[in-house]
């Protein structure tokens, strides 16, 4: 008995075909944030979110990650009230450490070691 040909196995994506695709990031840490969001943390420090594990502090003396809760101060050059509310609610409890632990538990992996930069 023979099995299916190797070419019948797996899946491929052709970006030029007419099949509509929806791609959703699963288990993304900080899913409530967008790249380059400007935020203020509980201690009044200014931060920029550069990606799931990359925080950029805007002032001296900040630690490796912001202290929750976070307040959105700028998104794409303007204030986004709905986004600000969602971020505040998402960070009203917990911390960066709990977000890392949640992600690590779901993925069964550890995030890369990338300290915040200024």
C-alpha cells in the first residue's frame, strides 16, 4: 500500500492567488499595544513600546520594564481614547513579569533576553 505523494503533504501559501487569508497572531505578549505606542507607567516614567519584548524608556532612571498600570499618551501621533481605555484596563492588575509568565506558560518557551533601551 502506498501513501500520498510528498507534494500532497503540508500547506503552502501563494500571496498572488485569489484566496483571501486572515492571519492572526496567537499568544502575542502585549496584544493590547501597538508598535511605537507612547506610554506612561505608574511611576510617571515615559516609555515607547517597540515590540513584544522591546521597551524604550524616554527618561533616565527607568528599570527594565514599565510599572503597571500603563497610560497611553500617544498612538500614531494622536491620543486614542478607546486604545487608552483598553490599555489601562489590561494593565490595571498584573505586571510585566505576569505578562511574561502568561506568555511563557502558553508557548512553553522563554522570551529572549532583551533589556529596555534608551
